[in-house]
């Protein structure tokens, strides 16, 4: 097998696009004046999130956690600045600039707006300006998730439109980031760690993702280089905050593929708030568009609640308790009947015909939840205690027999047998049997603390403990009968138990060098008693806002990210637990820029980053649909390198859209195979995502939303063959979903706010996208990879009511 390497053209494009994206915003200068200062209250305490706007030049910013702000404008003699915050009275400052001075300092005190006290609470939101200073972090509007056209309104589908994020399966909520796999992503909801089911092996078996879009307040996604206070994974960190509502409202949505409902509100004193959400997903109609025909009975139900109690007794000290609960009931039943797949080339068209007998019954019940206690010890000291857990009970029962016929096809339109089988190349039977049970229990306890030492220093530290208990019973066998030769392909019968204790800790320091520069650095520790391995992970971030006319922030990060093997990594193909496996380690090198600019007199943002990740102690794996199958060894080293671009803004006034482009090259080198670096299973060279919103020019209540994804082909190879894996290149992924919405404002109705009717055209162009391959042998004992395609074009009608 030839060793596949990145071509000179790919490397040249990487470098050229990076240079253009990195340096173009830096060109040009003018006579500029810097305006900076600190905004405080009457007690001289800094105020975060104050809007600072110079209306005459249409430029603004907001204060950070230390009350600091900075603006650079072209020289203008008379300037008026507006300082506003929902909790404080708005004030204006007018003055004349001196052309000979390059900077001016303005310190402002704001007076509390008494009228707002009963309606406003201080929230732990991450302000946009603070987000900009972090490396590889994207802040998303939750409203975009709700209007993004997708089969099930899955939250994670909006992540697939970001650069470096790959999700090539509309039936699944899984995603990979910058060459990582599905198990390398951290997910937090209000500080509580979220887990995925263990046994699911195909997208159609998967229920709804944990995150309920109706309950989300803010979204912060990091594609790498995150701070020490976040956990121990290799690829990404997703931080979700649920709402703390102030008044009663709700919604309900119904469609052909399921529905949702939610309620939110607060008591009269506003010290208790609640969120309740329910979702139901029925993918039966969508699954019927696949090549495998049969009786599909998938039903997935999810119920969530989040309660927040304000326990504060003193004005200066605040205490709140958040309680999260989630129950997911997933049922998947299918009785496959027939399958017909056409593949091959124009010169060699092939067809696979399969007749099935048997059925598959899969049950997954998952309970997750926890409590989050936040206490403001003093004005500068805050402590948070989070106790969360998960219990998953999963069962798989299946007996499926498939009799197949492989043939070549007559493509001569003048032939009597046009489009029929010419010659039978292979006949056989496959049989799969399984009786699997898994029970997982996980407990996480984490304490984090934040101390503002002064206006330039912030210290954060914490400790954590995790208990993981897993019981797994596997009973599987399969065989194939080809030309009267029966071959046992798999026999797996085990009874496994695993209990692990994990201790974690972190310490990080943020230093504001001046109003333009900041650095965050620290260390994270992780100890696992299973193999007695102590992990030490130092990390650092740096950002600078140069004194340029253009609003540019340049950022860089370096750090070590280590992922201790979880149960799935420890269990090999043979069903044996390799408890001595070491943690995988990745060193992140990231640099980039964040550029805010005006276009058509509207706000836009360009973010570009270049990254390199060096990995060792790599646990090799294969991707089988949405299941990651590990070889349970540390016999590889790897790297991932690439560049990401994202342009977002109001291409259509009043709506945010974005265009994302990611270029990736990831390789791994197996020990002792003498083949050098080969492609990893997630090596998708080009990843393009577009989310575009529009409306009729004369009627903004009629909206159109477009979701476009393109990804170059992923590698694949014959199963259970580590030496020849990923030797072939798969098809590219191309998908366009478009949604049409009509809004009706119900101004005269005291109960209903609005009604919307929508039509989503999913897979608009009916592209046959491939998720995996089934391997069939012919009469010459040659193996053929038959593509397993995803869903076809589907029309989903839905209605949504807000009240």
C-alpha cells in the first residue's frame, strides 16, 4: 500500500490562505487616538458588561470583568461617548480631542437605576469581549439553533457549520473536531459534565442529544487550546448555560419527525426560577428513505428540568442553587426486509441485493443530573460546588440473517436486459446474533473558586473527584456462508466489571498586563487509580489588541491535553480490558486573529486560526458508523495540522449568517509496521459549512434558512485489519437543507405571542451520502466495499407556537 502524504499543492494552499487571512486585517494605518478607562459604581467596584459607544463614528465595545474598556478611533475633534448598562443610569461624556495626543483616559462612575432593581439579577454570563480574548472560542446565538434546518432540531447540528467541526451523519448528534474522534469532546451544562450512551453503533439508533435548544441561554464552543479549569479531553470543549427566566413563557413544536414543548418562569419574588422541557423524536418516516427497507419503530423521548433557587440573604453576598434533571428513554426496533444498493463505476456497475430475516431491539435509558451551588463569599471571591451524575442502562438484542447476491449490471440501453443483473459474482448469507447488557454509573464532584486579587490579577483553582462503575455483559457471534463454506467471523462472550477513581485539580492565573494585553496560564492535574498514572498538563493563552485603526485581537495558545482511557478505549476487539493503557497526550499550538469590521454599515467578524497538534500514546481506532472501535493499545503517534476561517455577520440586515472553511491534514504512525504516517479515520481535508438566513424584502415574516455542508472523502478500509486500515478514500459528503418559515405575530391575543409554520426540505438535492461500508466476498474470494448510504430527500412540515 502506498503511503499517502499531503501534496505540495495542499501545503501551498494552507500557507497561502493563512498568510492572506492573518495579515490582511493588519494593513493600513492612520492618525489614531486611543480612548480607554475604567467604569465603576459609586462604591468604586468595577462593572462588567457596560456598553461603551461612540455614536458619531459608529464604534463601540463593552467593559471586561475588571471594568476596563479600550477603543481606538481616527482623529475627530468633538466626541461624545455613551455609557449604558441595564442596571445603571445611562450617562454621556462629551469632550474635545487633542490631535497631538495619541491616547486619553476616561474613568466613569455609574449610578444604580432604582427602577431596574426588581427586574435585574447579576448573571454569570461570559461577555462577548471576554470571549474574543480566548483562543479558538466561538459564541453562538441560541436562536440560530432553533431556525437551523435539520431533521430533528438537534442542537449539535449548528456546531457542524463551524470550521474544524465535522458531522457527516444527519441521523446522529456526534461530531469530531480538528482530526479528533467522537469521544474526545467535553460537554458541560451549567458546569455539569454530560455523557453519551456507550453501546450505540449506528446513527438511526441514536436518540436526541442531551442539550435542549429551548432551554439554552448561552453557547461557548472551544475547538482547542482551552484553559486549565476545563477538563481532560483531546479535541474540544462545549459549555452551555441554561436560562434563568424572569417571567412565564413557553413553546410547543410539532412536526412529522417529532415535537417539543417547554415552560419557563419564576415566582413572584423572582428568587425561584424553573425550566421544563420535553422532546419526542420519531424518525420512522425518514428512515424509510434509506436503502434498507423494513419495519422501523424508533421512539426517543427526553424530559429535562432546571430549577434555580436564589438563597441570598445579604446584598453583598449572593448564593444560588441550581438543580438539573434529565431522563432519556430510547427505543429502537427494526425488522429489516430487503436492500438494494447500486455502486461501482461507470465501466463496472455493481448491485447488491439482500433479503433479511429477523429483527433488532435496542433499549437505552439514561438518567443525568446534579446540583450546582454558587456562593459569592465577598465582592472578589466566588466559590462553586457541583455534584452531578449519570446512570445508563442499555440492552441490545438482535438476530439478523441476510441472504445476499452480488452481480454486475447491464448498462447498455439497447439491451433487452438493460438495468438487470448480468452475472452473479457472489452469493451468501450473513448472520449476526447479540445479547448485550451494560450498566454505567458515574459520579462527579467538583469545587471551583475564583479570586479577583486586584484590577490586574485573577486567580482560579479547584479540585474534583469522579467515580466510574461499569458492568458489561457481551454475548455476540456472527458467521457468513459463502458458496457453501461457513466461516465464523466473530465470537465474543464476556462479563466485564470496572470501577475507577479519578482525582483532578487545577490552578490558573489571569494577568491583565495592560488594557490591551492579557495572559492566562496554569496547570491541570489528573490521577487515575486504575493504572496509577499522574498527568500534569500545563497550558497558557495570550492575547493582544494592537494599537491599530482596525479592531483586531491577535491570540496564541500552547498547552498539553491528556485524555485518560475511558471504558470504551480500554475494551479491545477481543472484549478484554487493557487496564494498563496510558492516557493519550496532545500538545496544542494555536495562533490566530479576531477581526471586527464594518461592511454595508453592518457588523461583521473574521476569525482565522492556524493550529498544530502533536499526539503520542495514541490509542488506534476505526470508525464504524457512529461507533468508535478501539484496538486498546498505545502503539501509535500522530499529528493534526490545519487552518480554519469563519466570516459571520448581517449579510441580510437583522439576521446573522456565517461561512466557515476548515483545511485539515491528520496522520498517524503505527509502531513496527514500517509504513510511516498514514491517514487517520477522521482525515477530512476540506470542510465547508454555510448557515445563511434571509427573508422577503417586503415581508420579514417570511424567512428562508439554508444549511450547507461539504466535506471531502474520509478514508476507510477492510474491517479488523489494522495494517491495511484507511487505505481507501471514501466519497465526499454533500448536503443542503433549506427551511421556509412564516411568522404570525398574535398582538391581540393575550396568551399566544406568535405562531410559525415551516417547511424543511432535507437533503434538497437527494445526494447519496455514505456513512460506512459493508464488505462482501465474491466467487474469487475478493472483497468488495458496499457503501451504506444515509437518508434521501425528505419534506418535514412543522408548526411552532410561542406563548
